[in-house]
C-alpha cells in the first residue's frame, strides 16, 4: 500500500513537473495526461471509484484531448520565454516555493492530519446519484447551466470568421 | 499505512508546481495546464479529507470534487477556444505578444 | 416542491435565458436585436414579482444550502435591476456584434442567475458553482467582440487570472472542509471556533479571500481590472463593474459574518490594510488615465476599497452602509456606462478629450455623465455622497475599539479629495474643452426611447438615493440585520 502510494505520488509529481518545464508543447500535454491518470489511480486507492473514473473521462478524455487540439491548431510548439504575470521566471518559481513551504508547514503543524485510514465507507454510485438529485440538485443544475454557457461561448469564440454573417 | 498527511503534502506540492508553471510560462496553453494541475491538487485534497474524515457517508467531499471536475472542463473549453481565437489574430499563443492594452 | 418555490426568482431568470436562446431560432436576423428588449421586460417583470415576496422569517431549502432571507432578497433585486439596465445598454451595442446577439443576451441572463444564486448561497458548494457560473459567462462576454484584438486580449487576461483565482478558491475550500468537516455556513459557524487556531483552516480562509478578492478587484488582485474594463464590450464592462463586484461582496459578507463570525476580529487589521491600499492605488493610478473606460476601471478599484472599509468595521451599520453604497453605485456606474456606450461610438477614440461638446450633441447624455461623475466623486447631494457619508460614519462609530480605523478614514478622505481631480476632468472635457469645438460641427446624437428612459432612471436613482435616502436605508438595515442580528 505504502510503496504503491509512493510510486504514484512520485509519478504524479514528476510528470506534473515535466509538463511545466519541458520546451515542446506536445511533450507537455503528454506529461500532464500521465499526471491526470496517476491522480485517478490515487483516487482509486482512496476508494473514490466514481471520481477516479470521472477524472479519467473528463481530464484525460476531454481536457487533455482539447489541449492537444489547441496545440495543433495554434501550431505553436515552442513554449519558452516570458510570462504574463511575472517577467523574470525566478519570481514565479519563488512564489511557488513559498506557497509550497507554507502549505506543507500548515499541513504538518495540524495534528489531525496524522489520522490513519478508517475502514472503507460504502459509497455506492446509487448513493451518489441520490444525493446529486436531492441535496445537491441546485449545484448540479448550475453546473449544467455553466456547461451550456461554456459550450455557447466556445462555439462563438472559435468559429471561423468568414462564417460570421450567416448561421449554418 | 499511508496517513492523511502524505496525501495532503502530495497535493500541496502538486498545487505549487502548477502555480509556479502558471506564473512562469509564457504560452497561454501551458498556463492553462498549470491551472488544471492546481485544480487537480484541490480535488485530491477533497477526496483525501472525505476518505479520512469523520463523516464519509455525507459524500460532501466527493460531490465537490465532481463539481470541480465539471467546472474545470468548462473553463478549459472556453479557455482553449479563446486561445484559438487569439491565435487567429496574433498568430501566436504567447502572452507577452498580446499587449495592446496599456496605460 | 416547496424547495423549488423558494428559488422561484432564480428559476424564472433561467427560464427567461433559455427562452431567449429558443426564440432566437425563429427570429429574423433584423429583429434579433430586439430580443434584448424582450429579455429586459422579462427581467423587469421578475423584479416587480420580487417585491411581492414577504418573508416573515428566512427560508432555507435543499438541506440549508440555499437560503432566502432579506439579505438575499436585497441583492436579488439589486442584480435584477442591474441586469435590466445592462440589457438596454446591450441593445444599443448589439449592432457591433456580427453574430451571436441573442447569445449575448442569454449569457447576461445566465450570469444574472449565477449572481442571484450567489446571493442565496449558504454553503461552499453553492458559493463555488455560482461564482464559477458568473466567471465563466464573463470570460465569454468579455471576449465577445472576437474581431477586436482588444476584446480578445481582455478576455484572455480575465480568463487566466480568473482561472488562477478559482484554483486558489477551490484549494481554500478544500482546506476549510478538511479542518471543519463541513461546507455548510451554518454548521461551519458552530464548528469553526473550536478549530480557528488551526493554521490549515486559516490558510484555507485566506485562499478563499484571494478568490473573492479577485472578483471584487482588491489590491493585490486588481491587475486584471483596467485592461479588462478597457477591452471588453461596454455592456459587459458595465455588468462586470456592478454585478460581478457586488456578487463578490455578497459572498464575502456571508463568509465573514455567517460562516466564520469568530474570524472577523482576527482579520480586521488585514481588511483595514487592504481597504486603505486599494483606495490609494485606485485613485492614484486613475490620475494619468486618458481612456474613459480604463479610468472607470481604476475608479472601480477605488470603490472596492471604499466598500471594503464598510466590511472592515465588522458592524451592522458598516454592512448596511455597504449595501446602501452598492445601491448608489449601481445607478451611477450604469448611467456612466450607458453614456460611454452611446457617446463613444460617435466620437473618435475612447479618450476623454473626445467627449468635447457632448452637451451640444445630446444634453441628456452629458447631464447623465456629469451627474455620474459628481456622484462618484462623492459630492452632495447625489447618491455617492450619502453612501460615502454612511461608510465613514459607520467606521467612526466603532473606531474607538479599533484605532486603525481612524487612519483608514483619513486615507479614504484623502482618496475622495484626489478623485475630485479626475472626475471633474471628465466634466470639464465635456463642457469646457481645452480646444473649443465649432458650433454645428458635431451632429446631434439620437437616443432610442428605452435608452432615454434608462438614463432618466439612473439620474432619478442618483437623486433619490442622495436626497431621500430613507427607504433604501431601511431596506439595507433590514438586510444587514439578517446577517448580524
């Protein structure tokens, strides 16, 4: 169990780090997909099967594919240079390290985080579905609306300009 | 056995990697990838807190993770569509070239 | 079934939004613009219906996740009125979109629904999804003029910084959930005092503040505001300035006073510092601006600082003053953006000197913009003056317990004095330009009837809240009371 966690954790961090450091955008997309998959595996070790599969379906199946398509369409493979927020890259890495340090120290200072794994809860898909349709029905509806808005927006924004006049 | 702490530290590191990437990379697609990693780190927190928490039957953490996955997908869709539209105009997805608004 | 009735207003807005999308299919292209008026009428009807709601006690639905109390109702009406005016401005702007006019209206209604859900959110799940609904729709609204590089640039900046702040927000919520074991504000209020010393909880709350601070445009999360205000289509900017900012404040107030009331005293220093820095940044950066929309961006940052002053008092009077100030801000800013939308298409460029001679071309436009500037500057007798007066008064009333508030009040007064300079610069450019324009050189500007009524409504609102504040003060007090009994 523990070695399994260590391996998955290392794989997640290494592929995430590679995705953020590599020069070739296609390699970055591949690495981030690996990171998404190993996170899904971590969700499985935490007995959250449904979220694990949703993670694979949405992140690997949709987001990673979208990223690859965007890379192909923008034909902009090289990803080095300056950034929007911080001009020198050292500052960005510094902020990242600072956040990492403060988060990790906050985690280690909290006693309750030493908790051992309790027995597995019986969270069936049926229970998930029931609470999605009762307590969580409002957020679910809002997510539906949000996806509609995003779909509308994505179509409007990415449509070719010469189709501008008419509606196909 | 793995403790809750190991999951939380993993998630904190993943969050920071994503943040550092989003702050330093110039290509808009990479910035979005960094932000997706940060959201993933948060999801790992939700699942870990839910699994180790006192009331796993309430499903709160799992629900939030599902909603967060949905939101991330929507954000990615709009974001990448916008990047494609930007590319049509500037012939680049690099953010330091996209600077007409100043003052 | 009863639960659904509690969210009737939101449901009605949703139905209206989807109806606009459906009607678009059968509307001939020449008539599509007018769908905006249909949407505005629907929003107006929902606004009127909201005054029929009588709440003897707060209603909760969906396991306490969604609440309908006086506070939520105040903001529901606020958002509905804002959306009504924004829709009228959008119709004026519609001919500049080649496609997707109906979608623009529908997205405004979707964002409106998100804001109304945010007003009723009593749980971090609902807070998150409603905030994301607002944010994602605004990504699209901001970049809607996709042939204009400015609009696209505004969109990508808003998207990247917005997504970054959402990531902080989600991570913060995760930490709060982990330490307190709940996401419901009501249960968090019971659980929080025991774990308030946990650094994990404090980090979580701080990250949530980052996420909300971005919406409100508080320093240091304001960097997007000037660029986005300048580049976005004017109706989108107007809605961003009023609706999105107010939604951020609704959630901030709920989190601070309902979810973790014990946190307030610990954060009062932080809030005071943020407020002072935001006011100073906004007014100082606004001075050299020439672009009118960009000026409004900096002005909105300064106003976020003033509003935060009311929050930092942590008193019922402070919250009530925030609500009142937002009410005046609605009429003032939407009036200004309505003028900007119409006037700037008849001028060359968006720079302030281009407004020269506006009072000859359209006295109503010039008068509205002048009054909006006077109100923003906080000069009596308009809404902005009374709002600032209430904010400062509420701060002075509790300053005995928190002496740092005296400093903040002094900073705010200095900010008001500096802001006089650039607000009156706009008025001078209209009435007494540096280079006088020749008579008859400029054709008069025709105004459509709905726009004329909207401008008159904004003027009336500014005067009403400035001269006869009683009714809105009562409403604001009532709303603040549900938050801080």
